C-alpha cells in the first residue's frame, strides 16, 4: 500500500499507544507499522492482562480488536479500564459485519472506532482527530469520557457542511462548542458570525438576519447586509433558535432550502455558502408538539445533533475547568493551584444548576474575596450541602430456592443486580435514559430489564 506522508505528531514526548487483543497477523502488523511510522511507541497486551498504573498514565490510545471481545464479561473489563483511566481513549477495531459491537462499546465510553479492513489514510485521520482532542482544552475543557467523545464527534461533523444542532442547558457552553467546530473546519479562516435569537426584538430580527435595502422601512437610511451575508463562506450560529418567532421560522426554512437570501426591500437574491449551527436549551420536539416550532425546520436543522451534558453529570470536568478559570483571571499568581483540598471537595459536591457559567462566576468571585493566598470553601460562597439523602431502601429479601446451593447463589446475585439498577435510577432522580447510560446499556435494554423486574414483583421508582 502506498505510504501516506502525513505526520500527525501524535506521539509527543512519552505518549504511548497500547494495542489490545490480537487479530490476523496482517492486520496487526499493518497497524503497528503505521503507528511506528507516526512516531508512536506501541505495547501489545492481552485483554486479560491487568495494565499497571504507569502504563495507563503514559498511554494516550488503546486499540482493541473487537473480535477478541465476548460480551458481557469483556465489556465489563473495558468499562473498568475506562474508570481506572478516564483520559485514555479506547478505540475498538471492528469488522463491517460486527458494527453492533462498536455501538455497544461507544455507549460504554469508547471515543471512536475503526472499521477493518482500514487504510493508512483512515488511521492517520483517526490519529489526527485524537491529537486535536488532546489539545482541545485551550478552547473547550473536557476530561470526562462523555465530553471527550463529544469533542471527537464535533471534529467529525466539522468536516461537513450539513446543519448542526447543539442542545444543552443554559451555561453549558453551546457557543464555545460552535466556535470549536468552526475552528476545526476547512473554513476556519472564514467568518464566524453569532446571532442570539432571544436577545433581539422580533421587529428587528428579520432585518438583522437577512439585511435590508435603503428605504425598506422607516429609519433604513442606508443598505445593510444581514448576518447570512456576513457569514458567507463561513459559519453562522443561530443561538437560542427555540425563541425564533413562527413567522421568521418559515422564512429561515426557505433560506436554508434554497441557499439564497433576499434583503428586505430588495429584488436581488444573494447566493449563500454558509454552515448553519443552531443552538437551544429547549426540547424542540416538545416545542413542535406544542405548536411553537415548525417540524420541517426542526428536521432541517437537526441533521447532525450534538448534546452537551450539564456539569453535574460531568464531575471529571469541574476541577480542570476551575483551574483553567484561575489561570485566566489570576495569570500572575505564584502558585499553579490555589484551590485547597477542602475547596475542591466543595466544588465537586455542588450541583451547578448554572453549569459552566456559574462555575466561572464562582471562581472569579473567590479570587477577589479570598482571605489569603489559597481559595478556601468559604471563599466560594456556595450554599451548604443539603442533608444526606435518605439511604436507598433495600429490596425485600428474596425467597431463596429450597434446594440451596448454586440455585440460591444465582438467585441472590440476580437480586443484588436488581438492587443496583434501582439505586442507579434513584440516583438520577428517575431519569431512565441517564440511568441506562450509567449502567452501560441502551434505554431500550433498560426497559426490557425493568419489565422483567416488575414480573418478579420488584417495585420500580417512578
């Protein structure tokens, strides 16, 4: 195969790529050869081998051949590996006929996958994506598995021109994600234009989006281009798209369909080449059902959906974000880490209803109001933690089979599994989709499990 002369500089310093499992000798040798040419140091390990802490600390990527994985035991091994090394990127290598296995591993927390047989160009593209993700903290801090998987997906969609819909609660960083996508797109040097649809009065929004000619309305003393024109060749972010009035939704849909815009009071259509990124903290499907958002516009925008989880579900990101804000607002401080261990525990214990924006404000305030050099819990101004939650109610004792032995052991193990499922659902406040993600299964699989539990007389939390 022709050598692709592209250096990705993935193996900076002591970064190590660990090969997990074995495939055919040709595939394994081909993979090792490409990685070696890219400057990566590789180690072969069996799936059953326990990687020591030093190997995990030095590793950036772990490739694992999916044909050596036999669910569910191997999935538990991968899940345990991800818990031990949350910054490790696990990439399964799967055959075309076995992509369901890749989907299951992605749900566990793997950040990407590679289809076999693969080319050198495909492997180099994957290495480049993860090199970019490793350097992403300067624009979008994300150390959690879900966050790093989101960044890997964002880098993929950045290579397309299809519309992107970013969803997430207020303060999670939707505009930062849009800028991140623009940064890693082929049009990174082109304009990035952002419009907050909720911050502009309805009577002005149409003119701001589409532009106007001189005399189009009272006060239009000169012609002005709209945001679509200003973003031509680049990216237009329509923030808070769920607040867009219904009348403008129809006009926006036409612009997206025809890729042309006409200024207010104008007669000439202007051709567009704009990447559209929409962002909202609303559930657009619920808005469509309530008659406040057009279904056809939602389907037009929701081609490549990206969801940013709230900060309370990304505990691994809290301290790295706080330290980044300290560097930002106190760049000349003599100490790299001003947070005391007690302050770190207070940050991790808080629920962050305002997400990243609330954390930024908290850190900025603490830097101003602190007594002394280091930040103490009292400097954060966070509310005292609520009283400890009531301990989860255990399931009633399961009647064990009279014959005892292995049958009783199996029954008690299944009852313990039921208790774990119930505790997880309670921990997420009854949110079964989030509980399913935490349990490492799909929402559909969780529904089947809960139905089976109900048949056994187990009471499921609402």
